[in-house]
C-alpha cells in the first residue's frame, strides 16, 4: 500500500529530450508537410494557394482519411490523460463512460453532416450558416461560443501535453506552452487542411502503435503485471486497501460506480459541446466528399471509442495496480490530487510498465494527440477569424487575401494559444479543470447549432433566445450546485463533478426546451435558399465581373459551366506528369471547378436518405453503448469475475485492432491509385533529372 504524502514525479528523461521531442518532431512534421505540399502542387490538381483548398481541402477527402482525421482531431491530450485519470479514481466504468461521452456525439454529428451537405454545402464555417439563416445577432452569439470552445480545447490540449512533458523530462511548462502550438502552426501554414489530414494520419498510426505497445505490455509482457489475471488480482487488493467510495464493494472492477455515472454525465455534456461548438468538426464535415461524409463520421466515432476505452482502461488500471511498486514514479506515495488533475496517471503507468521506454512512448503519444488536435483547432480559428470576422464585418476578401490572412491568423493564434496556456497555468487551471468546465460553458449552444443546419422550423428567435435562456439557467445551476454541494464557490470547487453537472445539465436541457418551444411559436420559413447560396472565397468566385472582390462570407455567384477534366495527361517526351485542365488557367481554377462539380452534383434525395439512415444508426449505437451494455450491470451491482474481466479486455483489444485497421489501412487503400501515380511520377521525374543532369 502507498504511504500518505506526496512527492514529485521521478524524471526518467532529461529536459533536452523534452525539448527535442517538441522542437525536433515539430520540425520533422513541418519538413514532411512542405515536401507533401510540393508533391501535391506538382503532381495533383490541388493547390494550397487556393483559399478553398487551404480551408476545405476542396471538399474532396475520402472516408478513410476523414475517419483518421476525426479520430486524430478528437483524440485530445485529455482523451488519453483524463480517461486514465478517471479510471484510476473510479475504476473501469470511467474509461467506458469517457468513450460513450465522446462517441455518441460523433454519431449524431454524422447525421448533421449530411444536412450540411444538403443545405449549405458551399459554407466553410458553421457560423456562415447561422448568419445566412438568422442574421447578425445570432452570428455574433455563435461566433462567441465557437471562440470560447476553441480556447477551452486549445488550453486543454496544450496544457495537458506541457504538464506531461514537464513531469517526464523537466522541460519548462511555459516554454512547451509556446513551442507546441508554434511548431504546429508552421506545418499547418505550409499545407492547409489537406496537410493536417496527412499529419493526422501519421499521428494516428503512431498513436495506435503506442496504444498496442502499452496494452501488450500491461496484459502480456510486463514483469510487474504481464497478464489479465495478475491485473485482476492487484485490483482486488487495491479495492481492499483503497476502496472507491460509491462503487460496489469499493471495487475498481464494476460498472456500479456512483462517481463513474457522475463522470458519464460530465463527459457526455463536455463531448456534445466539444463536437457541436467546435469549428474543427464542421471543417471536417465540409472537407469530406458529400457522398461519404456520414460513413466517415460513423467509422470515425466507432474507431475513436476504442481509444479512451482501451487506453483509459489499460493505463488507469495499471496505474492503480502498480502504485505500490518501486518503479512507480511517485513511490512510495500515490499520485496527489493535483498530479491526477494535471493528467499524470497515464504517464505514471507508462513509467511503471516500461521504465524509460514507457516515458518516451507516453511522451510521443501525448505529443501526437496534442499536435493533431491542435492543428485542426488552428485551422478552425483561422477560418472563423478570416471568414466570419474579417470577411463579414471588415471587408470582402479575395481568395488570395483569404490565404494571406489565414496564414497570419494561424501564426498569431499559435502565439496567443501559448500565452493563453501560460495564463491558465499561472491561474492554477489544469487539464481536469478545463475538462469539467467545457460542458458548463458550451452546452447551451449545442442544440440550437445542431438544429440550425437540420431543421426548417428554426428561427432567429428560437436560436438566439433558446441559447441565452439555456446559458442563464446553466450559470445559475452551476453556482447553486457548487455552493450547495461543496459549501463555497471558488475556482477549485467550480470544476468539481457535481458543480459541473449542475451547470451543464440545465444548460443543455433548458436550451433545448426553450429552443423547441420558441420554434413552435415563432417558426422559421424552412427556406434554405440563402444557406445554399453560400459560397466560399476563391480567386475566381470572389471576384465579380469588374474584378472586384465580393464578400468572402456569402457569394451567390452563378455556377460556371463544367470545364474540368479529372484526367492527368502524361507527356511522353518529358515523362513528367502534370494535371491538365483543358480550360482552367491555374491550379486554383482547377480546385474551384472540381469543387463546384461536387456542389452541383449533390443528390438531395440521396442525402436525405443518408441523414435518416445515419440518425437511425447513431441512435441505435447511442442506445447500445449508453444503456444496453452498462446499465444492466450497474443495476445488478455486478462486480466483474475474472472470466468476465478477461472477456472485457479481449473485447477492447479487438475493438482497438479494428479501429486501427479503419484508420491506418483504409486511407492507404482508398488512395492507392493516387499513391501509385505519384510514386511513378516521382520515379519518372528522378530519371529525367539524372539524364538531363539538373
Ligand atoms: N475529445 C475528447 N472528448 O476527449
């Protein structure tokens, strides 16, 4: 049993290693992206100097890469660290609930994404849809929510990663707060949204490999644990020495956990707000091919579930099981409350399982999680600022101006996120705090935003006042809950679970009720003409007949005749491959025209069917993972037998392997033609270079 007291984390790695990972890997990704962007410009029809390619990847991404992108963008530092911390505290139910709390929203978002394609396929941000439907008041309100969301997400990504790097290596938290987002900004600027998808893919591959590594170590190879049975035995002992209050028999091996259920409520609220208020999610829905958006989101949601469930279970339980062993980094003490809240449960397990190698692996996993999600966040913020603030309230922007301002905003946002994370750190706000507060702050906007793209009855009044009413109820509930349950309203108590749920539940429920009631009495016109007329800024689309730029926000320019041919023509004499557009003069025009083809070819009837199918599948999936699997075990007060625990762990292995296949193999398979073509072109190009000597 661990002694009472606390001490600092043993640092197995040097600060130089910490800086090396942050700066070195950041630079490696930047080089990769610059190389990728070069290949993309040279051998494909897509050019990142084009505004819509930069912000929406020309709406052409295939489902496998979208799936990897969703998994990657939704795998935050918190997904790894907070799921493990909650499992350490409440037992294995918490990892399941963390998975539920993030997955069901992605399922519902899959249905909403079909509606985006039907009703506003030319939009770049969800805020443009709000503006087109409701006007300025709602646009400003939801822009505020989107920016609050970006700040909470960015803070938790950067702070979670910096705290882990600091605990493992001693590198300064403040320095990491700046170095992480700045390194990410460099590669995002180099490659735009398509580049972040490619980086997401690379990150996801590395992340899954590290998850497999820890799972095999915990359940098969580690001398300290090494089998499911020995994990089970140590957890039974832990329940005797440090039982969990509110769990059946104080056990870590039960779904009957009061703190687990409370965590479920908080994580579901936090997850809904993190999906619907985050432009990063809409950006991905907009970036995908219309016909595959929903499938990609479904696959993404199911794949993502494996990460908190499998990783949280493995690392949270390993940390609990091994905390009395000398290899544990705070031995002979358990982790303090502040160390747990800072997200150090998984790093502690990694070190206890694999020593220095484990420290390096968790460092890499945290870095990958933070960078891939933060890259999505940087693009999201730049889209909001450029399209919804500059383009809407300052002046119309041409495509070139959009790209210029996007680059500048990404660079400034990266520096600001560094400063913002330092402010939070100085205010003693950490990953756990931000996790609980996210639902409180953002749930009132979830349903009004979701219905904006999907329900014709929504009106300016129902969206605006529904959100405001939910916000007021949520804030009152938050303060009252904190005061009644914890006795005093202060920073620490406000982010405790009962306070958080007293704020997020009324925020979600009351805003939903108010929105529905107001929409009944003050219905909208069910007219989607304005949202379907939204078009993003591009070199061609944003210039009117006199060559003047038109609004980057809504340009209802008529669609041009199709003039793009998708074929790549190989010049037999030069052996170099070029994208040839028979009429377009520049790659920018090629992007533009390709995209317009996609927009023109939308089959609304088919998309409506996709919407209905996605709604049915996501509701069924939500029922299964939220009620059918866990609730009977909760109601029966079931404590896992060794046999059932083995089944549970094997199921998590299978799920994580399937998820890995979706995210790693599918994107490569789908792009096999392009990959082979680029490889052939590269080989041909290299041969010519050798022959001609330049
Ligand atoms: N992305 C989350 N909720 O971990």
